[in-house]
């Protein structure tokens, strides 16, 4: 039998490779009994038994229930020990933060939410997030953290984990987001754009590992996560999918990024609030007037009013949908997705928004690109970015970096760093 030191320091031999594969077969449910593992891998019964025993000794696998019998003695199933570690997810938005803890199988165990202005800067924001995380982790303090994922509402260089010129995040540009989390948890940390986490959450929910999908998030700002055959397309500098700053023709609206005519400045949540307040100031009748006059109007108020039939709210939502649909149609022509998911706070407007987007996309996109296209609303579950973060961590831990650290029994920042 291979010793622990051989596994740790040796080359990637057939023995090590087969052990890794067996753990992942059980983890993904592709093979959960010794006979099934033998069929999938082509390994002999004795070799399978030896590898499984090693995986059990290392703590990755455990015995489960007895499976169905095919005529002889019923085989005992194997299970991946998802309880051995925790994944911490911190999903930061422009005006809120959500944190959660997941098991290694992606199941969200606990989560917290609070309002928060991302413009308060990285130090205060990370301290606030750590406080929420600590409150969750104290329930299972003895279970180690195996990975941390941080989602940010702006472009991120995935290799370095640093925000790149985020328009609505003063003080965040080039900030080392990984360092405080690595120091606190002694675990690998991945930082990504929030729309990418939402796209990965959709992939997990649909259980389609090879999906071609665009997740378009319209909240305070506008962004998109792009999945090509199930893989996130981030671009050379992390700016892929940053559609909020695509120029809208004939618009002279000032954007928060400093430019003129950005999609976000016309269709984003803060732009709709601005336009609603201006319309009411000029005398438009609306159920939104009391909140608008107090300066307390939100995008959620507008979407709910549109859903209830408020004429001003419907006009604003449809305008947002039209210009968003035009930008999305360009993505459809270039990217040819099978699914477009509309999420963020705008999803509360339902068909009022979705019908207008569909009309513009089908009107402006190539027939071949829309032939098999589905355009739908997200499930609008506040845990979706947390699920997406857990999906990202599991992908990085078990698909990308597993061979580097599995002999140690758990990852460390050095052994599970993001590949260059």
C-alpha cells in the first residue's frame, strides 16, 4: 500500500490518479459502490478495494447504506464525507451583504444578511462580513474551513483576487481581498464578480455541467455572468460580462463611473429611482409619490408597484427592459447561449420586465441564435449567490487543485492557490 509520504511527495502515478478519481466519482454520485467503481474505471476488484480503503483512511469517503442487490449480496454504498469541512461564502452587493456557510457538497447550512454600503471601503466591509461569519461558525467551531469565496459587484482579476477599477467601489481598486480571509481561516480564498457566482448557482440548480448560459443581473447596477459549456468566461482582465457600462445610443445620462450614456445609467436600479423621483416632482401621479417625496424610494418599491399595475412604475420598468434587451441581444448574437436568466431586484417585476426583454431580443437577434433560446426569470432566492459561491469553491477544490493537497487531508492557501 502507498504510504502517506509517497502520496504527499511522489509524482502523479497511476495509483494516485486512480485514488483521486475514485473520490471524485463518489463525490459526484457517478459511482457509489465498489462494483460501480470497477465498471467505470476498469480497475480490478482488489485494486478498487485497496483504493477505497485508502480514501476511507484519509477521511474522504465513508461507508453508507446497502445498495440494491443484483442477485447476490447487496453492495454497501460509499459516501463522500461532506461534513469534514466548511465553505464560507461572502456575497457583497452595492447596498447589502450576504454571508453563508456550506458543507463540502454545496448544501447551505446557515446564512445571514444585512444592509451595507459597499462604498464604505474594503476594511470596514470585510470587518463587518467577518463578524457575520464568526456568528455562524461558532455553532460548529470544531469543523475546519476548507475554502472561502468572496463575490464583489465589480470587475475582478480572478488570478490575483483583486478588484479592477470597480466603478461603484471607491478604495477597492487593487485591494488584496484574499489576505484577511486567508489569515483568518488558513484556507484558500477565491474572489469573483457577483454575477459569475449567480451564473454558477444557476448551473448547480439546473444540474447541467455543460450549459451555455447568460445570467443578467439588474439591481442597483447591471452585470452579466457568462457560462460557456459550463465554464465561466471572465476575459483577460476580469471585465467580461460588465454590460452595465455598454453605451446606449442617444443617451446623455451621467453614469456613476463618470462616463455618459452607460446602460446602468438608463436601466439600472438607481437610474429608475432617479427617473421616478423626477417624474413625481414634475407632477406624475403614482403610488410611489409618498416614498419619493421622502427620498426613501427603492428599486424594489418600483418593481412591486409595476407588478401591482402602477402606470409610472410600468413605464419605467418597460423602458429599462427595452434598453437592457438591446444590449442582451448583442450578447445573444456573439455568444449564442441556450439560456438567459434575468435576476437581481428587477426580477420582482415579473412578466412586465421579461416580456419586453424577450420582444427586443427576438427582434434584434439572429434567428439562428434565438432558435433554441430560453429567456426566463431567476428563482429570486437570496441564497442563490451563496450557492454559486459554494459551487465555485467545490470546482476549484476538487476539479482544479485536488491533486496538490489531497494527501494532506485538507487544503491550505499555498496548496490550493488559483492557477496563474
